[in-house]
C-alpha cells in the first residue's frame, strides 16, 4: 500500500474509533449479543470519512478485482460506501458504477431488486461492499441477489470484520472477503 494510503487507513481507523465504535452490550441484526457496536454510517456520512473510504476501497478493488465495473451492496449499510467508491473512481479517471441491492423488491413500478442495474451491462463484473461483517448474511444476500440479476461478483469488501464467522461463510460461498479492519483494530 502506498504511503498516502497508509496515512489514509490510519486516519480512517481514527475516525471509526472516535465516531463509530462503542464498547457496550448490544443485540446485533443477526440476533447475537455483543460487547461492542460499530455504526460505520457515522463515519461514512462525514465528508472526510466518505473520501477516505472511497480511496481505500477503490485501491483494494483495483488490486483484488481489477475487472470490476460496478460496486454496490445491500441497503442501507453499503449505500454510502458504494457512493464513495463510485465518486472516487470517477475523480481518479477509473469510474465504477454504483448500485444498491434492496432488502425486498420495489413494491411498485418495475419491482426491481437492484437500483442502478441499468448502468451496468448484463454479466457486468462487480464488487460487493459492506460496512460490518458479523455472520456474513448481508454480504451473502447481496452476492446472491447480484448474481440472480446477472452480475458477475468478483469479491466482497468490508470496512470491518467482527471475526465472528462471517469471513468463513462468505468464503465458503466461493467468494473472497477483503477487509480494511477487524475487531482486533478496535479491541486488541
């Protein structure tokens, strides 16, 4: 990783720690209890956080899935991440189209599962993005829905891996999971 990106990674970790991380008992969307919570949207929706996420994810996608022409994931966690990567890619001259995977099909009109699909061709190579991976269920749902809509998923990219089996679940599906941070970055 180039020196500016090393600094960007350190700064993003600082922002996530200050803005998004809380050490307290919570019940996660998986139904599991945990002793910490990390709400990445608190960082991703800041201008600086958006910028840093875009740079770091774009670098990871270009290294690990260079054929990708699109980036997206399950709403709501992936929405600002895909936006950040798409904008950063455009500004650097290597644009990626953003897309959003709905949790349920649109209830009216065309009944779409994926917003932004029209900006990608049939069989387009894409990267799935995720904020936090716990069990991997959200990541797997995004991968499955993207594949059902005819997209070729090259891999998944997450901000934080809680190290609670999500990586193993995603990789058991035949897809690689690349993460910027793990729980060890927050709780040594």
